[in-house]
C-alpha cells in the first residue's frame, strides 16, 4: 500500500475527500474516472515519485488534467507548481 493511502478516501460514488497533514482538505465532486485517476496517483503511486525528486523544485505540470498531479507535487514539497 502506498504512503498516500491514508489521505485518500472515497466518501460516495461521486465525492472524494483528500486530507493533508497541514489541515488542507479537498472535497471534490467528481466522476468515477477521476476517482480512478486519483486512486492510481495517490494509492498505487503509479508515478513512483520520491520526496527528493520533487521537494524544493519548480514543477511544470503539462496537461494538468484536473489537478491530481499538481496535488501530488504539492504534497511532495514542490517549491512552485505551474499547471
């Protein structure tokens, strides 16, 4: 299980709740395909990114979809994110 799993819960079919340690909470009304994308990014850790690859760096998120990658980069300590 990914280190992100504790921050990702599916509240119902179309609502997603993401809680970060710094008390930021995202309540997202979404489509099942978005929930699947977030599951892949945060639970399965498909990007296989480590803290040292992102922390303190500027990140350009090309495409940005609906912000899932940007949220991950923020959580990993990116200095600045442009999406």
